[in-house]
């Protein structure tokens, strides 16, 4: 797993993830059966993990798809 986030991006994701986790945790303590709060906890945990590891799977997938759809430079177009 190769790092694909810069330090600034990682810090922003870490801060956003912790803020989302704090908000969702507070909301979850008031309404324990809220599905929205559980989803927010999952999103916050994902963003926090991305910030700590400096790896985003969506960026990796996007870069991989861009490389597979590009034509090789040595291909000759007959038209």
C-alpha cells in the first residue's frame, strides 16, 4: 500500500474525520438507535484512517482507471 496523499491532505482528512466522529458520537449518545449517526461514525472513522495512513482507496482506483484507459504513445492511428 503506497501513500497517495500529501501531508496537507492527510491532516485535513484527519481533522475532518475526528470532527465527524465527535459530532456523530455526541448525536449517538442522545439517540442510540439512529442509523444516520452510525453511518456518520463509519464515515468519520474512514476519513480518520485515511489521514493516519495517508492512503485513499478511491484515489488509487481513479489513478488505476486513468492509466488503463490511456492509449500507448507508440500506437499509430491510420486515419
